[in-house]
DNA sequence: AGACATGATTTCTA
DNA sequence: TAGAAATCATGTCT
C-alpha cells in the first residue's frame, strides 16, 4: 500500500496526464535553486520519470496477463481433473488464491524496484551538489566587497545576509555558506587572498571617495585600508575570528583568527597572537 | 585528463 | 544553533 501511494505520488502509477510533473515541480521547489536552466533539468527529470513509468506499466500489464493466463490454465487443468476425481469449488478457490498471491508478490517486487529507480532519479535531481552552479560574477563581487570591507568581523547579521542574498539573487543560506567557506579558506591561505583583498580594498576606497562616504553595503564599517579597524580603533590587524582559539596551520604570514564573540562586543584592542602583530594583506 | 576553484553538505563544538 | 573544519561533488581552466 505504501509503495502504491509512493508510486502514485511520484506520478508513476495513476492517471497518465501530467504524470510526474507535479512531483518534478515539487522536487525542483525542494531543491531550492532557481537556476535558469531549471526547465531543462525539469524536462529531463520528466523524461526519465516517464521512461520509468512506461516500463512499470508494460511490466505490470505483462504480469497481469501472465496471471490471467496461468489462472485459466490451472482452471482448465482442474476441470480436466474433475472428470477423474471430485474437485470442490473450495479447492478451485484455493488454487486461484495461491496463484494470485504469487503474482502479487512478483508485482510487489516490480513496485519496489520501480520505487528504487524513482528514488535514485529523485536524489540525482535533488542533490544540490550535483547541480552546483557558480554564482554570477556580480554576485561574487558583492559578497567579496562585503567580506573584505568587514574583514575584522566578517559575520553578516541576518539582515545583512538577507540584503546580500537579495542583491546577489541567491538564498540567505547560500550567503551563509559562502561566508563560511570564505572565512575558512581565507584563514587557511591568507597569502593567496592578499591580491584579491587589495583589489577590493582599492575598489572600496575608490567608491567611498566617489560617493564621499561609506559604500552602500558597508554602512558602518570601514573599507580595507580603513578596514579592520571596525570597532577597534586599532591599527593592528584586528582579525580575530574563530570561535575557538584558532591557530593558523602555518603561522608564516600575517595569520589571523576571528572570534565569534567579537561579533557581539566591539573587538577588543586586546591580546592578539603574535602572528597578528603585522599588518595584513601585504600592505606592509 | 588532471589540477584547482567553488558551492554544498556533514560533523562537531561551544 | 551558528559557525569551524573537513569533505564531497561539480565547474572551470590548462
């Protein structure tokens, strides 16, 4: 029964019209992404689902036919036997019951394997990792601008995340993912990001100079040359992220760690690891 | 084809 | 429960 329900829900069993499209739409919605080529993948999903559906129905038909044929065959046999021995209606009923049970268990297997096929298709369709798309250049730019102009505390608030998400045309959780990835990758390899940081520092500085104020997305904080001083007033590199005392794997360059607690409290001028004593971003 | 980049997921922790 | 860290899976570049 559960298998039946599932096949019905997936549009494999049940009426042909629109079969699967609802499920595909639901799957697409669950996937969360609003990719431009969604319709392509959507139709791909539908095609595959209708393939499964076709196989399922043709197999089902075959089984039903075979079941009927076998039943009549057995009935004929019993009829023949009734000439030589008494065959009660009860016996006939029993035989038919056995045959039907056998065939329904075969049908069950068919349903089960169809369900599996649908699940695999669905998981492929839904698995966001499989359909990962890089963000647009403009979106990455917006995120990077925010990140580098908040280097001292790259933890956007919920509102900031929402605003960034809106600007970038992505979801809030994608923004969170992006910042999570960015923070960890930045910390792991600051050297590699210095050039990028410098570029955004210049950008922010230029746009600040042009607008004669803060850049629109960095209302309260300073851009990179002005950057890390967000709240600290310190000229030291105040990067102190990381909820636990994070130690850089290679304390060669101006390593840093962020402190989650620094989100709530204005960053303390405080105990920077010696590795933070040098200015960051190759601006020394 | 392989290396690297990057978005998403999983696991763990405070 | 948000974030760190590790890892996965795909995209992109050479």
